[in-house]
């Protein structure tokens, strides 16, 4: 995808009305620090357009990036913060649920998992939850550059087994440092646009 035009078009918080977009949407979910901003920046060929988790008090918003007036990359708020109150967790859940239920244009959900470690209980819950909402997430295994070549296949299997993936689910290793995996992810995004 050649990025000709890029705009952070809508930012939705817990009380916002979600946009009734006409263009197809592709959403990205993952725990905080998994590398979601880095991935979205890499897909958009930008260094720091998407927020990064260095931002203190990172807010719980859904961000809609309009790409070439062709599609939206939708950045869902990260989960698994240690310092989040039960009330904030509940609001986070409601916001995402409202989006997954309400969007008429959502074509695919990518779930990011840090491939250095086995998926956490939160990762597993998120995967099962997205599935229960009727989507079959594509997994992006992040921080590929942190692994030795000999560890990659083993860790992909740990991610697969840990999440209990539906057979046939794709797992794409990705590095924001080397950009390995980016073209494959764009290819899947484009394939999913058709619905
Ligand atoms: P987010 O909270 O999911 O948006 O995570 P960020 O994109 O802000 O990344 C969290 C931290 O992990 C930052 O310090 C990034 O520089 C680092 N990071 C993200 N992706 C990669 C990657 O592919 N490789 C390496 N080595 N570090 C990464």
C-alpha cells in the first residue's frame, strides 16, 4: 500500500458516539506495550504518528486513521495496565464491545501478542472475547527481532497453543525494528477489505 494520504480522523472515548463510517475498517487490539503503536506507525510508514505508550496516563480511546480515503486502521485501546481501576476496566470493555457490536464496516481484527513470552491470561481472554463477538482474529506476533532465529518457530507454537487458536488461524511474526512481516500484514489487510 502506497500511503498518499493519512489522517487521524476520529478519536472516541468512553462517552463518544462511534462514527458511522462508509469505508472498511481493520482493527488492532493488544495489551499495552505489545507494540501496537509501533506496528500502526510501520504500516503507515510514519515514525510517530500513532500514539506510543510512553505517553503518561494514556487515555482509553479508539483512534480511526483514514488511509488514502480508502480504509481505516482502527487502534483499539490497550489492555492489561497494572494501574487501572475496576471501573476503568469496565469502561474499556464497554467501549470495545460497543465498537465490535456496532461497527458496520469492521472487516478484520488483528490481535497482537508479544512473541517473546507465552500469551497472558488477558491475551487469552481477549482472543476468546473477540471470537465470541463473531470475529476470527489474525494474530501478529510482535518484537520478532528480539528472538534468535532458532527460537522463532518454537515461540510461534507457544503463541498458538497458549491462545488455543482456531485451526487455520494465521500467526504473522512482525518486527517494528526491521519491518519484517509488514508486507504480509498489508496483504492480509487488503484481502480483508473486500469483506
Ligand atoms: P503499544 O503500547 O502497544 O502501543 O506499544 P508501543 O508501540 O508503544 O511499544 C512499546 C515498547 O516496545 C516501545 O518501547 C517500543 O519501542 C518497543 N517495541 C515495539 N515494537 C517493537 C519491535 O518490533 N521490536 C522491538 N525491539 N521493540 C519494539
